[in-house]
């Protein structure tokens, strides 16, 4: 994935949640951790967007954490 695509994905994630942690590594990888109260897609377009983010990530994990979900995404770019 190109780094510009990663920046677009990150911007979209930050629109959904303001509780986003990003760690960029100079080995062409980035790790994003998002904490959200729920993961809900209300329209087919939102479902497709969520599926695209998950398929573009090289690793993802969704875990319950109290009253929230912790979503961890790892991306690799060229």
C-alpha cells in the first residue's frame, strides 16, 4: 500500500473516533489502535468501507475492553 493511501485511511478513522493512537515505524509499517464504544455499520457503504480497511491491513485485532472495543490495525506500505 502506498503511504498516501494509509494517510487517507487514518483520516477516515479519525473522523469516526477521536481516541486513536498511531505509531509509525521507519521500517515501512504503522500500528493504529482505536478505542470505540461499538462497531456499527449502518449502511452498505459503511460495511464496504470497514471491509476495505480490514483487508488492506496486514494484521487486525478486535478485542473487548470494558465498555469499549479496542481495534488494533497494522499497515505496511511501499
